C-alpha cells in the first residue's frame, strides 16, 4: 500500500508584528505574540530588540 501526499495547500502569508534584534552581528527575531516581556532582550545575544513588521506564514 502506498500513501500519496498530494499537493499541500499554500500557507497564507500575513503581515506580522515581530521583535527584531538591534545587533548587526545577530539575526535574532521573534513574533510579538510569542514574547512574554513588554520589551524583550534577544534570546540569542541579549541585545535590545525593536518592533518590526514582516510578512510571515500565518500561524494557526
């Protein structure tokens, strides 16, 4: 018996508020809705973070 994985429906992308690391050496970012702090520090390098809007796959 074989299982077919037919074409998956595309995941819609939406504008999403994120926190982005301010350090030039770090690529860290996180979705704003996943942050527990009002002004989080980067979980990778502990630098400050700033608000940014990115187009990301919608989380369901």
